[in-house]
C-alpha cells in the first residue's frame, strides 16, 4: 500500500508535465503565425521635418493632413492601402493646389509634389483593377513613401540653408575695418650686419 502513493504521484507529475509541453507548443505556434503577414506592407520611416521646417509649415493645413494619412502607410495592409488610396490622392491634390509657403514655391519642390500626386492617382487606379497583385500594391506604396520622404528632405534642406545663411550674416551698417599688413622686404635686399669670414683663413 505504501508503494502505491509514490507511484500515483509520479503518474500525476508525468501527466502534468506532458500537458504543459502541449500548451507551450500551442502558444509558440500562435506566436510564429503572427510573425509573418503576407498582406502587410512595412516600410522604414523616411525623412521627417526638422524643427525649423515643422514650425514653418504649421499653418499649411493641407500638408498636415497628408502627413497624418501617410504615416499610416509605413505599416499598412494591402486592403487598407487600396481603400485609403482615393482619399490620399485627393489630399495630395489639395496640398499641391494650396502651396502657400513662399520659401517652398520652387520648381524642385513643385515637381516632387506633382510626382507624389501622380503616384497616389496610380494607387487609386489600382484599387479598381481586380487583377492587381499584392506585390504591385506593395511596390507602389513604397514609391509613394519614398517620394514623400524626398519632399521632406528637400524642405529640410531649404530651411537648413536659411538657418546657416542667417548665422553667417554680418552687420553691414558698421563695416569691419581691415588693417593693411606690411610685408617684410625680401631677404636678398637686406643689409648684412655680420662680416663674412675670409675663405682663405
């Protein structure tokens, strides 16, 4: 009788450990299935605005709207990307038509915004094509994100150049006096003060 209790205890422990291993395997299978989602498009965060540029674009609401929606495109499913494509293209058109920041009214900025608008229109067209592949959508989203990053990079360059220019400006009301320096006469025209020794000595 005294041998039965240890034997039953061993069986219970063995049964408990087997069940625990099954639960651990089930949890690891679930976590592995969450790692890869073929429908999700992941992009690295591109160039964001520097503080000077951010404060300069505070009043440009249309840019802020595009920025807010495009942030979602850095991690988005193909379905979400296509369903938001029409809204994105409309917001980019509004941004293009409302470029009121004088510093940014330059051909290279306008050209980049036009390219962004064309790419968003292309994505919106993809939403109504039934035979479009996930890879094509993924590639187009990556193009849009890259172009938007290039726009931000150019805006940053403009504001950085202005900051450097302001730092280098000199007060021209009181001109700086530059004193003329006198260059010493050449060595061969100088009189020798030391007598040369006779070569024969």
